[in-house]
């Protein structure tokens, strides 16, 4: 007897151009952006993958082609099966079609991905920030996003870092005005 995932994968391989990766019992299909919505509808309607349980993105910067992968984790409550889809996107203005029309929960996931990675979802009904303030510049989970961190202080760089501290120019014994 064939497993439901194997049946779905064979059907998708006949219909679309995709790569198949299997590791530790998990199946991942790398599918082209233009085939995503058709494949998702086929998986939902014919092969009972009725839940989108997770959607996220990966940034492979400094690699540009592809720079991003949008990752979809699908689940079938009928067959108790998991299937992962990955969609590669180039780094210059990355965009893919929205899956809100297939699985409405994609609305929230896609808004988070837009907010954190800057990946556009064509046809999304309300693509706006969900985690960051509306006037925020940039997308914080991109690997080329400026970090703005404080250097760790050790014994060998103690004096150098101490000079950059806000209290460094205060006179000894004087309390801060804060």
C-alpha cells in the first residue's frame, strides 16, 4: 500500500517541475513560484492536505539566486501525513502568490514574513506590518539588516569599551542625572 504522501508527490511530479528531498522520513518538495497556488489547491482538494500548520522563510544571504525560500508545512488530518513545500525566490524584490485563498490562516503567516523578511505576497488581502511598528524601516530577519549591538567587554578591551559608555565623561564621585 502506498503512503498518501508518496501518491501526492508522484502526482505533483507529473504535473509540475519540482525537486524532491527526503530525509529522516520527512518529504520536502522544492516547487517554482508560478506553480505554488495550483499545487497547493491540488494538495488540499485531491490529497486532503487540509491544514497549513506553518509558513516561514529562510534567508541565504549573501547568495542571491535564490536568496530566500518560503517554507510551507502542510498536514492532512485525514491521513495523518506531513509534507513540506519550499519555494525559492531571488533576492531582488522577492515575491510569490498568496495562499490565503487556499488556506485562510496564511493571512497571518504571510504578514509576519512580509514584516520580518520583506517578501511580498501577490494577491494578499491586507499585507501590512504585524509585529514591527508601522513606520519601521527595513525587515529585521534579513541577514543583511544592521544589527546595532554592543560589543562584549573583556579584560583585554575593558578600557576601550569603557570610554564609549555614556557615563565615561562624568567626573568621579558624581551621580548620574538619570
